[in-house]
């Protein structure tokens, strides 16, 4: 086994999900200028929906497992969209561009949703049967077919988001608002409705990440929280609101994690990531791709 | 007397009531509640002090934790005097905060907020990985001296009141005005010769000393500490007290901490619904009281013919 | 009147993403003069201000202030040495009172409380804001806000006061008042002044000497009469400067 190739394969596999998760966070920041601390809850919800549905769907429908997975994934995103719409209407709509207010609101939401998820789904860890079996070798690095499928889906979703942002009218409006809200509004872009779409797309990215992780792990209500701190490190490195920054940051964090996770353990990897961020800030406080005025 | 002065009177009166209760009550439950309220007030005041510069310092929780671990090690392992451990429990996080602040306070707004969050969670990870301080299960046997035991709540209230008096004095003076100037416009503040980074670091250091002492008092009240006690939620609760009390007023932190801690006493009875209820309470309070209780108080006062105060502005959103 | 050189910029340059905002610019501010800095939009006036006050670091060149090399100094250090600037936008501490605004300007320079009080009163009196001390800066009328931003900077009693567009948005009477304040700061306190403004006529009236910028370079320098007769200057302004 070629170690370097294996580490790269691992990086891609971990990184693809991090990128999806962080993209949602950075998109929401760009448009709404808030940090969604409850991002992990949307991830958890989607993972739990997939983990609950998969064992039910297979015997009920008798379809191939991958079809079941796609149905479960669609259901998970549906649940995330419903939760996203509710939380936006009830809360976040009132805290646009209010960093502190939205922070308390989103943490209050974490506490509340954790309670609700435990009530609905219980705290029992839920594994999912493998969708596909077998192992594939890429450049000398080995990866299970299951994980390869997940990576492929994650890359597809990332590319889709990129296309939406670059090509569609909505995407252009989202980018315009993120860049300069006032100028965008002068051009007739309706900020409130655009920020709602930005929010829904953002939380859906968290949901997609969660739904993709469900078959690779055991899901329980607190699963999303683990991703939050890494996602923060990713967007600090990449620059808040920067889409390429989130992709680069996600892959970098995944690379560090697979290297140090391989030689030491995951906790050490996280600590090292933070130390790197500190060193990085000392040298370049404005972030890698974002820029803080000074 | 203006609304702001009335608010101050209410705040200090609440502290006086806590002190009287701590000195006169023989009821263990009352003493415990008084103790938790006082510690929560201190955490809220420490968080709010850095908010004067416009930054949300989630690492208040981290420095609270460092104070707790340092003081616990000093009394439980080295048998150092309790009050000395409090002092060092304040100084150690203060020093750490100077290093942390020097690097991170170059950033502001969402960046500083996220970094202070990450710092808090990374410190917690480090505690869990350090077997010598008990790893995940933490430390036990952290006692105040036996003779002090009956007065412990009173001591805590007194120390908290003293630290709050320092915060109050600093905020009212030229230094506090400078912090608000930085929040308002750091470029203008810098132009007239004020080293904004240095001022922010000093502000953070003062707040972290207080947070460290708070953590040390917490450790000796709780007798056991573990990494889970020092997650970012410590700062979130502190922020909830500040916000629900009303961040523009100094006493908002006091009023918010008193009310929410009392509320939490009832919530605990809900068992595992505790989080659900407390989270719900925060969300509802945020939606119903955007300027906190002091904001409500001010609105009522204006309705009855009072005047609006030149209160401190809300912390900056975005950057 | 003109004394020695207070500020000397020699060959300073700064570019942003390949675009040269200021290139190889040299000029001197003499002690006790009011020097005007003018130029069409995008000529590099703001960048020059940010360079001399330490908000941008020059990519090349040297800045000497009061005989000291200040190239690369932080804004606060430049300010403490006595070079203080105002801002074109966001020039105030909006949520603070007039008193607190001026206090911030005086803070680093007057330690004694009674003396500081005296400094704040004197500064407020000079710009005519004495009766507005407790008002929040954001609630002041625009004319008063412009004066307050001068007051913040002048409360530090700088050697060199750099004013960035202090006349923008003022009406005729307000312009006269502001120019009067600026002249008194120079005449009564011996403060040297660097003035940037779009109002060419006002600058011509007030300044002893004028430096004209175009495309980040110095186009002309001299007395208001010389400069206004300079064909290149006329062409730059008539041509819109950006043509």
C-alpha cells in the first residue's frame, strides 16, 4: 500500500464532506452576515432521517439499496428545508446582519433542537447497512466502494452549488448581496427574499453532508456538533463568505486530519489545526482569501 | 434620577440582597442558589466587559476553565492557601489571555468570535487528552479550607461584588469610554494615538483575570471539575444573561443572571427536558425582548415621562 | 512664515492588485503652512493620506516627520508623534457624545484629569460645539459632524493636522465657518495643516501652497496662482482626469 496515496484518498474522502458542510456555513455568512452555530443541527437531522428511513425502506419497497438511499436523502433534505423555513421565519429573519443576536438565537436553537431530537429519535446510535460493497484501489490508495460513492456524490453536490452560484440569476444575486448588500439592493435585488434562499441553500448543504455521512458512521443527535469546530477552522482559514476559500480550507483541514490522525489521533489533529490557525493569524490576520480591512 | 442611575441602583441593590442572604441564611439550598447566581453574574460581567470593545469573547469560558484547573491543582495537589490559589487562578488565565489576545485581537467581529470559540473547544480537548489532570473524568477533591466552609457563599458574593466594582469603575472612567470609542470606530480611535490592539488586550486581560477567579471559585464550590464544565456554553449562558438583562446597562448582566439562574432552578426539575426548556427560554426571550429587560424598563420609563439615556451602543454586528 | 520641513514624503508608492494608486510621489509640508492637496477623482489623494498616517504601508519610498523616519509606523504611533488625520467617511464615534468624542482625541496626550477637561472645553469652544457636549455624535446635523471630526483630531494638539475632505456637504456659510476654524488652528496654535478637498475654490483661498495629483503622481506644485495657471492642471481637470 502506498502511504502517500492512501493519505490523499483519505483526505478526499473526509474533505469532500467537510467542504459541503463549510460551504453552507460560509454561504449563509456571506449573504446574512451571521454565523449559524446551529448548522450542525441540520446536519444531525439529515443524518438521523437517513439512518431511520434506510432500514424501513428496504423491506417495504424492495428496491435496490441505492434507490432507497436516494429516497432517504430526498426525505432528509425535505426535513431540513422544513426546519430551515421554520427557524428562518420564527427567528433568523429578525437577526439578519446581527452577529451577537443571531449567535444567541442559534445556540438557543442548538439546546432546543438537541432536546427535540432526543425525544423523536432517542439517543441510540443508529448504523446503516452498506449501500454498496467491495473495495476499489485508486493510485495505490484503497477505498471502499461505499465511501467512493459518497465522495462522488459530495463532489457532484459541490459542483452543482458552484454552477448555481456562477450561472443562475439566483446565484448571481446571492453573490452580489454577499459582496455589497447596498449596491445589490440599488440594482433592485430584494435582500430579504435573497437571504431566505441563501439560508435554505446553506442549511441544505449541511443536510446533504449529514445525509452522506449517515451510511459511513453511526448517527445520533449530537453528531453535527463535532463538525462545527472544524468547519469554523475551515472558514477562518478560507475567509468568511469565500466559496473557493471553503473548498480549499476544507481540503487542507482534511489533509492535516488524515496525516496527524494517521500518526497520532484525531484530537491531536484538531489541536494542531488550531495552532496552525494561530500562527497563520499572526502572519496574515486578514485570512487567506478573505480580507479584513485594516 | 435618570434611568441609567436607577438601573445601577437596582443592580447594586440586588448584589446587596445576595450578600445579606449569604450572611444570614442558614438554608443550604438558598446558600447554593446565591452562590450560583453570584458566579453567573461574574461570568456575565466578564463577557460584557470585552463586549464594550464590540467583540464577543467566547473564550471567557476558556479562561474560566483555566482559572478553575489552575486553582484546583494548587489547592488539591500542592495544598497552597485557598486565597493564594484564587489569585494565581486569576493571574494565569490573564497571562494566557494576553498571548491569545495579542494574536487574535488583530481580527474582529465574526473572525474573533469564531477563533475564541475554537480556542475554548481546543482547550477542552487538551484537558480531555491530559491524563495527569484526570482527562475526561476531570479532578476531584477540590475543597475550600474547612473553617471557610460555612461562609463560602458570602465570600463568593463579596469577591464577585468587589470585581464588579472594579468593572464598574473602569467602565465609567476614561478607559471605559475609550473601549466604547474602539467599538464605535477603531480607525478614528487609532488616529489620535491610541494603540487599539494594546487597549483591547488590556481589556481582555482584566476580564480574563475576573473570569479566572470566577473559575477558581467555581471549582472550590463544585468540589469536582471536568472538561465538560468549560465548554463554550459557559460563554453562551453568560451572553444570555447579558442579553436578557439588557447589554446597554451595566446592571443588565446582574439582573439577567439573577433571573435566568432562578428560572434554571425550576427547569432542573424537568429532568432531561432541561436543555429543551432553557434553549426555548433563550429563543423566546430574544424574540420578545430584543433590548433585554433593561430595554423594557427604559421603554416603560419613557412611557411614564422619563427621557432616553445616552446608553452604550449594542455590540457591533458583522464588521 | 514658512519654516523648516515638517513632513517629507520621498518617492512613496503604493499599488493595489497591480494598479498604481500612488507612484513615486515626493512632496514636503513646511512648518506652520496650510498645504492643499488636490486632484481629480482617483488621483490618489486618499491613498496618500492613508500612507502618511500609517494606515497603508508604502511599497517604496520614505516618510520623514519632524526629523524622524516614520515609514511603516502604526497609525497610533504616527498619531502619538503628532501627525493626526481626519476621515472622509465614518469620521466620528457615532454612538458617543460630543464630549466623549473629543475626550478620545485628547486621551493619549493629556493625562491630568483637570487639564484634560480644560482641553476638551477649549477644543469644543474653538469649533463652536460647547452647547452640544452631551448630544450623541450621530444626532448632530451634518455641519456639526464635520466640525466634530476636526475637533477629535485637534484635541490631540498635533504638529501636523491632516484634514480629509472637511468641507464635503457643507453649505456656503458652513464652509466659511469651517475655513475660519482651520485658519485659527494654524494662526492661534501654530499647527501645520494639510488640507484635501474637492472644493478647489475654498482650497485656493485658504492654502499658501498647493500640490496637485493626477494618476497617483505629482502634476504640479506651487502657489494657488501658479497652480491655477498651470496648463497641465487645467487640462487634467477639464479632461476629467480619468479620460
